C-alpha cells in the first residue's frame, strides 16, 4: 500500500509528519508525494485560525474525491478541538488528536481489518508524559527539525493551543542527543530545536532547562553541524543561555515572540512581559551577537486596539530593528477569552493597519540586510532555482542567493556578499 501526507501549521506539525512518515516506511508502505491519489491519506491538521480549519475540511473532501476507497486519517490540533463534531463525519476513517500519532500505522491496520472507524482522541490530564516520536531522515534533506517539547501553560487570551496541545511535556535530554547524533550521521548540516513552547522546556523534568540542554548538545562536538532554536519568549533569554550558545555552533538567530509593541495590548493578551523587558533582552543578545537576526510575529487589530496602541507597535518595531516580522490580522478563535472581548476591530481597519505595518516591516528588514554588503556570511545551501542560483540561509537566517555551476546542495560555505536585492544577500560564486 502507499500513503501520502498533507501538513498544515507549525514546525512541530512538520516534525510529527516526518515521524509518522518514518513509521509508515518501517512497515513497508510506499510514501508518495502530496497531491497524488494514494491508498492512505494522512492530514496533519492545524487549528490556529479559522482559515486553517477551512483548509483541513477542504483537504478531507478533496482527498476523498481523488480516491473514494482511500483510508482518510485526520490527525492533529483540528481533530483535537473539533472531536465531537467529527465523530459522525462520514469521509474520515481514522481520527487522532494531538496524542497517539506514534500509533498511526497500528490504527490504519486496525481499520483495514475491522472496516470500523477508529477514534482516538482523549482529553489531557496533569500527568501526561512526552510522546517520543523520533526521526532519522527528513524530506527536506538539509535542515532537520526535531521536537524537544510539547504543550503550553501560558493561556494567552487569543490562543487555542493550550487547550488542544495540553500541558507542558519535555523530551528527556538523552533522547534529544540520540536523535541529533543519528541526524548528524545521516548528513544533516543544520538541526532546529522546536516545540510548542520551548521556553518552558524542562519545566516538568528534574534539574533540566534549555540552558542545560544546549550545554549537553555542545559536549557532542559534532563537526560541521549547526544548531538553531525555534520560537522563544523574551523571558527565557539570559546571559547564561547566550553564553552556552556561543560556546557551541548555535546560530545567531532568535525568533523572539512579540505579538504587540503596546504594553496595554500585551496585558490584554496575557503575554506576561513588557516592551521594556523585551528590548532589554534584545540588547543582551546583541551585546554577545551583534549581527544576530531577530525575527518575530505581530498580531494587528487585537480587540480594543486603538490607533495610538497601533502606533506604539510601529515605533517599537523601528526601535528593535528586526530582521523580519510576520504580520497577522487578529483572527478570533472560539473557546478563547479574546473571542468574547468587547471592541472587536473591523475587518477594514485590520486590513489597513496590516498593510501599513507590512510596509514598515519590509523597510526595517531591508535596512538590516544592507548591513551585510561586502561582508562574509556562513551559509547552508538548500536548493537551486531555475536560473542556477543556490538558495541558502546565513546563520542569522538571512536569505542568500549564490550562482554556481557546482553542486552546492547541503554545502556549508563562508561567502562574501556582493550585493543586496529585495531581502536577499547576493554572494560571490563559490567554486568547490
């Protein structure tokens, strides 16, 4: 039999799809590319926005039309959040929430044998343990995302994730190190540590936190592989964390969650930090890593956001000088506190503010890129475009294009930046 996957959402979902792919391969399933008719379709879903819910529903219908006899597996956050609505869904054969993905092949075999719908969605309890999905290969072949943590206990007022991902569960350090060693042996040059809320890594373990994990990774002394951290909250940034990073081969890139540059909006969001504290952490990073790329996410049009609060966000983004900002209009999620907040912002105002902020963020990002003209950057090359340019990322996650007749795929090189073109570093030709 063959199987194909469709993944929505975050890097954690992408990791879990890679892990499920490996489980199917281990049981002699042929994995085919998404979009082709297959015997088993696995949809790893997201429910962060109503748009992701809609995409999930559309993919269920699309796959069933492609092959009426296919086994449809719905897994992930949408399945967890809409479990009661999905029980009588005729187009789905197997429903798995955000737990039990490690048993997906077992459930497929159960359905094949019994022809009955398999429903495996449980509520979370306080004593949940980490579900140890693992990978040794990824489809990307250059950069590997590994999951070190699941769950969240922050309960930001706009976010559904703590309800569908459950409490914090951290992966044992030994398991993380073992997976890193396997990925290094299989040729990966960059490994990204991801989770639902890696700032909370180790909260549920004894004498364990992100600083200790980085220290243990550094003891591996793996030649040629660099490490990158996933999304962080500013409160985890400390001198001890950064000092451990610079002792090893950790990238000078921080995706430092912001969401708003207004303290009053942050308070309504229950974000638990202020812009002053955030900026102090940025300054700490740049004291040790002056060329660090700092990326972030910003929500525009949160309930009650005034024009003055929006302007505070604009001014703060210019002050921080981010290397890239992802801008999202607020999307109300049923089941969160923000869904019922008064003073919801109209779609017209959200769209206008979003467009204004994107323009500002593009200018700030371009200014950051301009700093690297005539300088040397450390690049990992990932793919080649139709014009012969290899596309890669510097350690601070700036996009680079390098022309070469040689095969630079999965090559890590120090190259000189010769020009800047629309949020891209153009570097000199590399000869192997």
